[in-house]
C-alpha cells in the first residue's frame, strides 16, 4: 500500500512561484511512475508532469518552461516547482503513483493564482 500526502499549495499572485511537495510512504519509489495532475473547478482532472519508470520526464504543453518536476528518492518525496504562475493554473493539484500493485492518489493541495 502507498500513501501520498501533498503540501505547499496556497494563494499566489500572477507571475509568482510555489513549490509543491508529495511525501510518499509504503512501497514507493521502486519500479513506478510518479506524476502531478490537477483539476480546476468544473473541469476534468488533467496531466501536469511525470517522472517515468526509467527517470524520463514529461510535461503538459501548458506548463512546459514554467514547471519543473523532481524527486528525492532518499526522502521519498516528489516536488513540483511552479514559476510564472497564471490564473489558469488555479486548481487542486494531486500526486499520483503507479506501480505493479496499483494506482495511488493523494488528497490534493489547492493552488490559487489571483491578484
């Protein structure tokens, strides 16, 4: 079993930055992929960024050049550095881990970009 706990969300002005964290416990950073998704009010959950099984990194086009995903295996923590934030980045951000045993989600952390 895997538990994921996100933190670091909050209110930020357009152009500002935030760093999200996802602390994982249980059977975590073995052979798995781990990713960030987000869900804005009234919209479907969408992919943001992923670190794949072999360390390959992918980003949604909407965040390329502004967001950086990274992980610290020693701390079992995934990060999302978000720069140049825009109002359309406002959403609940979720951490997702997929391994051979299952597909796991955190409870989410709210990010609001507003002046």
